[in-house]
């Protein structure tokens, strides 16, 4: 019973803080700005017209380039030295 009381009082306190923080936001001005932007007619910009196509073509290009680089140009990756490192003779 005591745990439920602590949790409920803690959640009540959190809700009060959140409500207080949200009440300070200028919601009216945000709504007015959004309404102005929605009703405003504008011409599409370069990113509006071609942004998704450039993104969609750039991703496969990037994958293809890295795949070619990783597999075809002969890089010795040397990811792990296990089995390749041999101990040297001890010098007295």
C-alpha cells in the first residue's frame, strides 16, 4: 500500500511539473505560425522537387562504392592477429 502511495504521489508531482512546463509554452503563436505557413502558397524548391530522388539514388551508390572498395581493391584488412603472432626467442 505504501509503495502505491509513493508511486502515485511521484507520478502526480511529475504530471504537475509537466503541466506547468507545457502551460508556459506559447501555443497560440505556434498555432498561428502553422496556420500562416499552411495557407501560404509557395513555389517548390530544389529539395522539394528532387530531394527524395537524390536520396534514393545516393544510398545504393554509397553501398555499391563501399562494397567495391571492401572486396575488389585488395586491401589486407588484418582484422585479428590470432594465429599469426608468434613469440620471439627469449634473450639471456
